[in-house]
């Protein structure tokens, strides 16, 4: 996997719809009890798992539903549109007409997509025009050295690039059009002539559009004074009914054949007949241009017309606008995050992250216990000095069939202590059947209290197990006992025996269930409100201590089995 | 449009048969209503051929989606090109937070096809064989793509949207319901409605035509659809399409890579990945014209130096090969995959099955099986669309193939008369005569008929289009009966009587 080992993914929206193909459905009669079990193990290797696994940082949390929320279970609302390049705000009304693109001077390189710069053209070279009235700016790519001079585009001003480009493009198009007209008028219609440039896609489209508009309005003249009560003064459904029950003679009159609409005949009506000479010319040009003169798939997708074949025809790409979005829970419509609409500020008005509500699971090899965990590069530890000497644990090459001990640590972000129950399948699903044992599946994690508490209290009271001193005998993990415990974290040992065949990622699905006593932080305030307002205050949350329960699947990536 | 004459002749009226659409609301007094009515919007007048009307209706929020096996295109109605084209490749299907595709090393690693997977299978959204298709996975893929369309490209938020969905006319129902489900839930809060339009019809509309033969060379299959007045009349299909073409290109590049290293047989390490083949195909692939194909085939037997402009060599870099290499391939060879995959020019006609007809033949048979009138209209209106139609030279080639077939076989559905070596025209004439003699034996006619057999045999070369029309006694009689005591008939009724 691309993520560095070890890693943790959280699953959300797993049971939206049961994953079953038609073939499975057909055979489901046999395997009903086995497959359609509600509590079946989450399989991290199934292709569908990719769509429901997220790193914890990407998840939100809905306080009302008390559930994790992922992009599939929240809806988004756009707060603001802005250009990522110039950071200018774009009002809602303009976004659509401007094609979701920045209308200022922001352009991206058509070759490598990096932002283009407006550079002055130096007149010292042979490019200097006779009079200094000529263009004196161009767009240049600071990364790949592409410049708009390659396609013969220069600018008179360094601002309003979009308007200038549009003017240039339309000028070129009208020039080509004029040439086409001249050719069509001067010469006889012969295919043997060297091909003239075919009309552009946009030209054709506008022609076709106006053709349809004209034809439709001419075949159906709109007569606002015409009046027929059966048609215009009754709703369409009544008209339809009248039609149904009308005497057959009237019906026949109505079902008279519609006058057929004319078809488009010429390029000026948006109709483009095939000209073999154009295709021949394209092929000859391809042979000449070579691999580097032709556009790649990635470059083509960037362009407005994805059929651009040659690098010479590439046009600078306007920067696409980005949005700031507020997120709502799809179930209860409560807002989960709401960013500030001002582009310059990165503040959030509302932000409920899963990071603050869900314990963070982190796993690492026990052998690498002394080396800092990748997620926590800086660890204050008495054995920090020895970490450099400790051999680095190779997550990329686990030995199949050999038991490895891992340390699973839960960090509690809540202000209440939680009781955790972990569940894993004894054998991981999928091809690679690894055996997994959690030595202590039930334990408690302390509350996320003030950091000073830990420091002020004596350290002996907190850590249940004496810390291993460097140079001790091999570590002995006991079943049913917590390995280590801190202020708001607890570690337990997990034993994993990777299975065969090798060269596969070992991922362990773990079902986490936690319980905690919860009291509303403003319980006192609500109590007071209730006393004053009597029954009027309706939306008073349940007061008093209540037990809350959260459960979810996680996937621990513990390493990769060495080639087998 | 139906023009309707009501009983009162002073009112001329055009009936709007299109769907009622929102338009300018006018007070009823403006239309001269005699009785008080709630003002009903005067429906905008659009044709029965509804689609173009959207262009001058307020089409602000009409999102157009086209979903194919490998790409999703989305845009707005009234714009000349889609706003975005999203693919369903494996890079789009990763977990959130998996950024491996941005790793500089990523493009230098060749990704092998998984065991048991067909060429390009992981780049597909769906395949039409639903037996081992995971519909849940299809929904997942679609959902992610639709979300991206919504948030990155369309960026219409909260507003009511009308969705137009372009789909092939024959879609398996589970897949269609999958798509509709995703769209109804995905386009938050709710789309106003989803209109399904078939892709061949849209292709015809986009070309400004009402009837056409639409050759759609897609990913999994090529479909040839005959349209008559926007109605689908006939469809023929073949598996010779994008997937086969891309696989053929992969095979050719693999062979070339092996040749460059000096191995007689391609080795596992030489195998070109899907991405490389795809890139080469879309970048430098092309298609021979008919003469070029013939020349190329004969040149393989007798290699002769030609001074053609196309006789250059193309260097194709393979950065993911081990070690990274650059292939030098003659430009002409890059047209070979299309030759093998789409036109099967080196395969014997007898070896071709019904499902893998070459595109030229497929188009011809589709035309042949059309009713005469429809064929006459469609013959001059062959539209070539689909992803592969962007291959330079392919449109020209298809037309050439079809016209060659027509020149060779004419419009005779019988390919071979076998031992009946007699002139088929004469046989037909004889059969015709037998039938006539059965129905009404008129002795006076027989000598004339006997003599008429000879000139037909003399002039077999004259195509039927140029021959004087045959006289049909029954039709003439009917004609006489009809026109008795009436005005001379219009041209339309004549035409109707002929058939």
C-alpha cells in the first residue's frame, strides 16, 4: 500500500447495500445463513472496501446520530467559490457563465499543468518588432519552459489575459472562416484541392444551434393571438383526457402527420460531411510530428476539446475554481463543518471531527517498541537514546508462519473514561489467512483530562506495568492483561501469525466498541431553563448521566509478507 | 407538428405536442380568454422532436451526463463540450488518503494485470455480462464519480437540477436501476427529474440529421443503429471495438519490445501494460485507407522500398519497462492493430462469427437488412461516433469498406447462389411469372411475357435504379378506381399506392 506501515483505516457506511452479484444472489439459497449474516466480518481485501475505508483525519462525526460520518453520508453545500491561484472570490452568479474557471490572469500550462506566468517579451533579440507598438507580453511556464509564443500568442497588456486570448481566438476563427468562404466561392467543389481547415467544433456547434432555433420557429410559427379553449385554458392532463374521449373523427384530424423538420445541409448549419482529405492530412502531420509532437492523454483531458491531437494546437488552460463547502449530516441535517466564507481566513465556524470524538488506534510492532512510532515522531521517553541502537523493524518483510507481537494503543480524545471491547476474527478473511489474537480484548482507557494531572500525579500510579528497562530479558506478554497504560491511553498486545502465500499485505479487521458515561456539558443550564420555562422548553436534551455506545470497524495494516 | 383545423375556420392553430414546459406566464386576457380562468402558462412551442427546444428554453440547470463503460462525461445543456470527462481507472478507485499515484516512482513501475482479469477489466465501470459483476461495486464507483462531478466540475449547489442521461438504448435493467439510484441520491438535494435519451438519437441530433445509420465504436462493442425519423429501427453489434483494438496494440508493442531485446518470443518482462498500450493507441495509433491496407499486405510478401511520406519511424518511450527503453517502430506498423482488430483484413471471411463481424461488413449488413425506404435514407447518412472514432483515418476507411462491399455485392441479400449459376435476375423473373400465372391466367399475356425474358437477360448490367419502373396491373387498376371522378391525385398518394 502506499501508506507507510503500520497504518489504521476506519470503516464507515459498510452496510449500505449488501455486496452481491447476481450469481451470488442465485447461489444464496445454499449459503444464506453463512453469507447474509448481519455481523459478518468486514473484509478489507474486497474491492468494495476501498470505498468505505478512510483515515481518521478524513472523517467527521455527528453528535446527534453519534456516528462517524464519511463523504458518503454527509451532503455538501458550497459556501464560496474562489480561484486557487489568485485567491479571488467569485460570486455565485458568475460561476456558471464563466465555466467554473478563473476569468482573471490565471492560466495553467497545457503541457505540465503548473501555473503560467505573464512575462515581458524582451525586444533586444531579433523578435523586436519594427515599431514598438507590437505585443510585448507572453505566458510562460516556469517549470517546463512552454510559452505562449510556441503557439504564436502575444499580449499587448499584462492584465486581462482572458479577454485578449478570447479576442485572439475569435480573430483566428473568423480568419479561417473567411478563407473557407473564399475557397468555396472561387473554386469549383473538388475534393482534390488541398484541404482547408475544417470549421472548429465551437463554430459548428453555434451554427447547429442557430439552425435548430430557426427551423423550429419557422416550422411552428408562434402565434400569440391564436386561441383554442380546449388547449390553452385547461391543464395538460385535461387536454389529454379530452383527446382520449374525443370522437374518432376529431382524433383523426388531430393525428395529422407533422410537417417534417428540415435537416441541416451545410457547415453553416452545423452539418459537417466527412472529408477524406482532412484525415489524410492529419495522418501525414502525425507522422511528421512524432511522439513528442502529439498530445498525451493527460494533456488532452485538460483541454476544452479533448480531441486536440497536436502539441501545437494546445491552448493555455484557465485555472479551475475551487469551492469551500459546508457539510451536513445526511440523516439528521445537522451541520458538521462550516468554513468561514472569507477566502483569506482558514478558520472554521463549526467543525466536528471524528478525531475529537473517536479513539485513535495505532499499532506498531512490539520489537520496535522503543523506536518512535511514525505517527508520533517525537516521543519523550527515558529510552529515547537507545532507540537509535534498536534494530529497525521491517514491516515490509514479515515472515509467514512466524508469530509477531504488536502493540495496539488506543488514545481517548473524550473527557470521560471509556470501556473498550475489541473483536477480531481469529483468521483474517481473504486469501492470506493470518491468525490474530488480541491478548486483552476488554479494557478501559482513561479520560482526556488536563495534561498536568499526569505530571502532577505520581507516575507509579498510572503505569500498571513496570517499564521494561533496556537490556532486560525478552518481553513476556500476559494474556488478559493490559500492557501499558497512561493518562488517556492504553496499550494491549496483539499476536499475529501471517499466513501463506506471501507477497501480500496483511490487514487485520478489528471491531471496536466503546461505552462511556455521558453527561451534557450544559446540563446545569438546561436544568435551570426547565425550571424557569416549565414545559415550554421543548428541546432540552436528556439530562443526567447516560451510557453512550459507539461501534465501528477499523482495519490495521500491520505489514507485508515477504515474497513467497 | 400537427396542424389542426378546428370547426371554426377563423382560428388557425398549431398544437404543441411536446411535454408541457415552464415558460412565460401570461395573463389569460392576453390570449383573449372569454371566461375567468387561472392564468395558465402558455406553453412554449416546440417541435415534437423535442430535444433542441431545450436550447432556447431556460436551460440553466440542465446537467447532461453520458455514462459509458470507461468514461463519464458531464456538462451543461447548450454548451459545446462536456465540462469534465472522468475515467474509471484503478487510480480513481483507491482508498481515501492513498496518494501513491503522485509518487514519482509510480509512473516508472509497470502494473501487471491481475490473474484471471481480462484486458483492461479494472478500467471498466461495468460490463454487460452481469453474471459475475458486483453491482455494489458499480454503485460505489458511480457514486464517487458523481460526487466528483458535483463538487469539482458542475458546482451547482442546492439548486434544482434537471438531469439528462444519455444511455445506450439496450441497457440491462439492473445496471440502469443502479445508475438511476446513484443519480437520485447523488445529485443532492433532489434532481427535478431524470430524462433518459438514447445515444444514437443524440448523435443524429448533434449532426443535424433526423435519420441516420449510427456506427458507434465503443469500448466493449461496436453497435450499428439505424435511425429513421429519430426512431431506432434496427441494431447490429460486434465485439470488434475499443477493447480488442487496445489489446491488439498491447500485443504488437510487446512483440516489438521482445524483438528489440533480441528474444524470439515475448517474455513476461516484455509485456506492455494497459496504460502504455492505451497511451500509444490514443497518441500515435491510426488507420489505413483501403488502398494503403492492400499495399501494406502485399508489401509484407514482397518488401519494397517506397518513398512515402508515412515511411518514417516513430519512437515510443516505455519508461516503465525494465530497463526503461524506447521502441523504434515504423509509423506504418502503428496502423496494424486497427487493421487486425477492427477490419479483420487478414482473417478469412468464413472464420468470422456472427458476433465478431468487421466493422465495414457490419455496417453493410445493417444497411442490407433495413427496409428499402429506410435504407435509401440511411445510406447517405452514416454517422461514426464513439471513442475509437477519434482514431485518425477510421471514418474514411469504414466508408471505403462499405462502398467496396456495395460495389462487389450490390444490395442482394444472398451472398452466394451456390450451384444455381443462372442469372439470379432471370430466376426471380421466372418465379414472378409463375405466380402471375397462378393468380390470373390470361392467355393473351403469355406471348408478351416470353419475349420479355430475353431482353432482361441481355441487359443484366443495367442497375435496377436506372431501369424503367415495372408496370403493376393491380396498382394501376386501383389507381384508376381511386381517381375516378376525382381531381388528379397529389404526388403523395401516388407514392403510397406504389407500396
